[in-house]
């Protein structure tokens, strides 16, 4: 094996915007704007202000960054904007910047003797650093809010996935319980047919275990499982069970929750075929609707309450459909002209 093949694949890089250090971008850009604003203000009042204004920006960057490091170590920033940040930024950082700029003016331009400018300068620089602290605290609050929102979304997705898996764990034993009852009933009548039924059941179990790893499967895969189930029940009910499957072109690749159509077919067999002495035809139809995909399972009979039914299958199929496909999906049970129809409507993927 070549050395290049043995190397693990590199982790995907985050987007460029996510990799940028926005703190330093805003820090450098903001203080350079402060320096330019002072240059425009004082350029006509005295010569040589370029270096002084440049130092205003550099000094502001240094003082504000050191203040950021200090407040992070003290844990003040984590609490958001508070009176300590406001008071110290105005009474400490402002005077520090004032002294720093005054020293540069004293060294580079002229001797500072008249201090009449001092009060207004202290107020200006104190207000500047107060504004810096407010902007910095707001940026941190927004970042924390985005982080909490992303974490909340992640937890919601985990909760949805856990609920979906729990529902799958309920549906699958429900289905296999009914199938095993069919095997038990057949063992005493026809051992060869019972063995064939167990083979079909094993194929269904393999499909179920594989489909548990995904929220949706293709309709073609689901119908293969349905046909295996119907083959099991055909051995049991013989001529009492009649099947018609009609799938429009292009419907084979429609995504459905695993075992959803199977659950509808199982109910149709249980309450349509099993409850009738003459049996029933099971009609499975998949077609394109107006912006939706429609899957219908119908059986002859009527909707009646059954005291021995837990209704787990149909209720879970509806809930799993909502979780996997969204609120636009629906599952309705209706009766007309002697037929009970379970109709599943799925939104068409964009």
C-alpha cells in the first residue's frame, strides 16, 4: 500500500467566513477609522498630525486588547455589559489613552503646557472606550445567542431522531408479533409452507434491520418488503387474499419512512382479509398528485373499533411520517363505497 493511500482523509475545512478572525478585523478597522477621523479633524489645526493620529489608532488597539485580556481573565466579559466595564472603560481607559496621546504630541510636535483641552479630551476618549466596550459586549452576546440557537437546534434534532428510533422499535415488534402468529397457525397445517414463510420473514427482518439505519427509504425497497409480507400472508389465507399493485412511473424513487407502507398493508390484511370469510382484495396504488406524492392502501370493509387492537401500527405510522417528512406530510383513514382507504400524502422534494 502506498504511503499516500495510508494517510487519513483530511477533515473538511470550514467556510472562509467562519475561519476569519472577526475580532481583529473589527479591532483594526475600527481604530483605523478613529485615527482617520482625528486626522480629518486636526489636520488643519497643526502640522505633523499624521504620526499622532496613527499613534491614536495603535494606542487604542493596544489598550483595548489588553483590557479585553484582563476582563476575560477576571470573568467580567462572560457576564455581559455591566457597571464595572462601563465605569473602568470611562475612568481608566480614557485617561490612559489621553496620557498616551499627550506624550506623543509632547515628544513629536510641541511641548504640552496648556491643559485647558484636558477635560473635553478625557470625556471624548472615555466615551470612545465606553462605546468600544458596548460594541464588544454586544458582539459577544450575539455570538453566544447564535451558539445557543445552534445547540438548541442540535438537541431538537437529536430528540427527533431518538423519538423516531423509539417509534421504529415499537412498530417492528408489532409487525413481527403478527407475522409469528401467522407462522404458528400454519405449522400445524403445512410444514413446508411454514418453512417458506420463515424464509420470507427472515428477508423481512433483514430489511427491517437495514432500514432502521435511515429515516427514509425508496418506495421500491419498501414495496419489496411489502411483497415479501404478502407472500407470507398468501400462504396463510390462499384465495382469500388478492393483491393489486399499481405504481406510476417515477414513484419508485419517492422517499418514505421505512415500514410505513408495510404497516398500512398489515392493517388492511388484518381488518380486511382476516375479518371477512370471503377475504378481500388489497389495492396498493402510488401516484403523483398536485405537488405531492400519494400512496394509497385500500381493502374491502368498514372502519370499526376493535377491542383487541392496540392501534399502535397506524398511530405510529402517522407520527413517524410527520417526524421523517415534516408537517406537510399526512396519513388519513377514510371509508367510501365499501372500501377502507389509508392515504399517505408526501411533499415532493424540491
